[in-house]
């Protein structure tokens, strides 16, 4: 059974309700049909009901099992306008501006998650919205989780026929949000990513802090940042982490024996922490396209409720997979 099939089976054990605010996108509608057919989550589509149903009918997509909510016709509209105003009035939010924002499906969806009386458990967006347009309302409305200093993003990668990582499964972080994290931020990304790995994969995380240098083979401001970030082990004594490591030293035991003798992860890393967003984003796309890996994300960690982003190049299968992951994250919450 593949990793994502295992996630779907876990999602079925405690069915959660996931909000999709990009219901005008055919990929989202196809993913909705797939999720409902396989039965691992309930779906709320947010948007113009008539347009959504018409697009589904035109494309012969069955979304009859989904709930459709149109913000301006919702009985919650005024309540959510007041909620957004109260949450953001100290940041300059006016009632008039709140009325406009709550009409936006992404904002409306985030307010549904904030609403303790709502049945919603998580939200997936990003097929047509930028990461900023997905995460800005999440941070404005939901805020960060109580035990988290930094919100970051990761990709869950599953590489076919791969002997490295956890049978080809890795977490790559941060590949979607923090552009140039300092050493403190990198260490927080490592802690959050290790927790995400344990939660989603169910195995012991082995964390590699990546660089173009291994154990001082090169010296620069960039490599020193990674070395300082590796002191994350002082924050979490139980975390199995090493750095700075080149990629081959991180995931290939034979190379690790030569380049990084005595490494506590012994070339068996399954959580890869990239030094900046350039490296992380390029790295995941290379593995996805050249290694034909499944790439789920950018998945978010550190937000108070489960909210996950998507790559705008995603397929309907990718969306369905991220919905399953979001449902499992919601079970933990």
C-alpha cells in the first residue's frame, strides 16, 4: 500500500470535514468527486452555488455529496463580518472592509475554521491562489499554534522505487514560505518538520540540516548559519539531527561513512531541512519532475488549525491527497 493510501485509510477512521474555497476550479471539483467516492472526508465547497453546480454538470463531475456554501447567502455572513472586524480592528480593519473580505471564499473558509460552532476541521487552497493569498488570512484569523514560534511549510515527498529515506518517503522543509530563515528560524523549521514526519509517517524522524558543505569542507556565512541551526539538538534532546551535511552525506550511508564519520543519522535522513527557500523549492521540483515523485504541499505547520497550501501546478489527484493529509492532521487537533 502506498503512503497516500495509508493516509486515506487513517482519514477514514475518524471522518473530518474539509473546506475547499476554490470551487470554481475544475481540479478542485474532480478532487471533491474522488474524495467523496472514496469516502475519507466530508467536503464543503465555498463559492457561487449556481456557478459551481453548472461547472460540475458541464464537466460531468458528481459533487452531489458536497455541501456548497455561498458567503453572501450564508446565515453566518453578518456574524463573520463582525468576527473579522473584532479580530482585526486594532490593525485598521473597518466594518466596510470586513464586509468585502468575508465575501472572499478563502476568508470565509478561515472564519468557518475559527468558528467553534462550525463543523469544519481543515482547509485546502492554493490551486489558483498564491501562497500569500492562502496564508495571509490564515495568520490573520487563526493565528499560530500555542506551542509554535514560527509558521513554516513543507512538502511530503514519496519517491518511487527509492531505497533512501523512509522507503522513499521524505519531508522537505521549508520549500514554500520562509525565504531566507536565520539559524533560529531554521532550527524551528527542523523541530516542526520532525513533528510533522512523526505525525504523518509514524516513524522516527532523522533530520539533516543541508548545505553545500559537510562538516566544514567549505566555510562561509551560509554554512555557519546551518552549523548554528544544527544546535537545535540543544532545544530538543530527543531529536536525531545532524549538520551541516551535503545531500549525499545525508541520505546515502556509504557516502556518510566517508564524508561524515560518526554522524548520528548515518546517512539515513528522512527529514531534509534546506538552508533557504531557493534551495528548497528547486530541490522539491527536481525530485518531483526528474524522480517522478509524488509531492504533497506546500503543507503548513504552526497554524492553530489545519490549513494547507497547494502548488498552482497541482493535479486533482494532488488535491485529493492533500485533503487526506489535512484530515489526518485534523484528527490530531
